[in-house]
C-alpha cells in the first residue's frame, strides 16, 4: 500500500492541538519490531504458535492467549501485509492522537478482536496475527480522515481511505482461513474510537 501525504491545510490545526510526542523510538516501530522478532522465533520453534495462539475452547485455561496471539503470524506474507498496513495507518493515526492514543486503539482493538473470535469462531480453531489490532487502527483513521486518498496494490487508482478499510474487511472476510471475527471486533472498536477522537479534535479546533 502506498500512502499519500496528509493534506497541507491540516498542518496548522495539528500544531494547535497535537499531543506532545516523547522522543525515542516510535511505538509503531516498536510493535513492528516485536512482531518481526517473534515471527523469526516462531520459525525456529513452531510450538510457540500452538502454545500462545488463540483457541476459543481453551481460552478459559489459557486466558493470556487473547493477547499473545496478537504478536504471532503464520507466514511471511501474513506478517508482511500486517506490518506494512500497520506502518502506514499507524504513523498517521499517531500523528493525530499521539503515541498513547495510538497504543490504546491498537491494543484494545486487538483484544476485542480476540474476544469476538472466541465468541464467534469454531471452538477448536486457532487464530494468530495482528489483523484485528490493525483493523482497529485503520478504522479509527478512516473515521478521522475518511476522504484521505490511498493507493492499494495492485489497483493503480487512488481510493478514499474509508472505502479501502471497509472494502478490505469485506474482501478478506471471504478468503479461506481468515479470522474475520477478529477483524470485525477490531474494526468496530476502531470506528468507535475514531468517532471519539474526531469529536474531540473538532472541539479543540473550535476552541482554537
């Protein structure tokens, strides 16, 4: 996915209300690094996926898997798609709501995606991946900047962000071996969080 720059006319408003960013490594890069490291470790030790993946039937005995499953991936293509999307969505959402807000959307969205998977998925299935959390970030950004134009490979035509996020959810939901339940939970939370932050953004802009 290729990302176009945020519209210039927003820049002055950002400076008026943008949360202070702490110096240091961006939480977006920290999350990407953690996911990549654990993916490499899982290649050497596949048992990691069985031990820390999310299985609805076992969640009462292993409740930590609603969290640990967010940082494991099944294949190179799986982690590549999630991390590229996280980078473009995450860096722009972080610019709008700050590092703390971004992390809250990412982690809470991921956890709610896991819970939705537990409720709706087959009991003996297993889920891993950051997709629910990434959909939460994408949903929040789509509400805050719905008309932002993006290019989704391999489609060469720019499309509105809201269409890319919703369309991506619909298309992925029909693919086999995709945890659409986690995507749904993450996206739903992201849309709600985006509404909250957009409303707060507008109130600050009016005050300014």
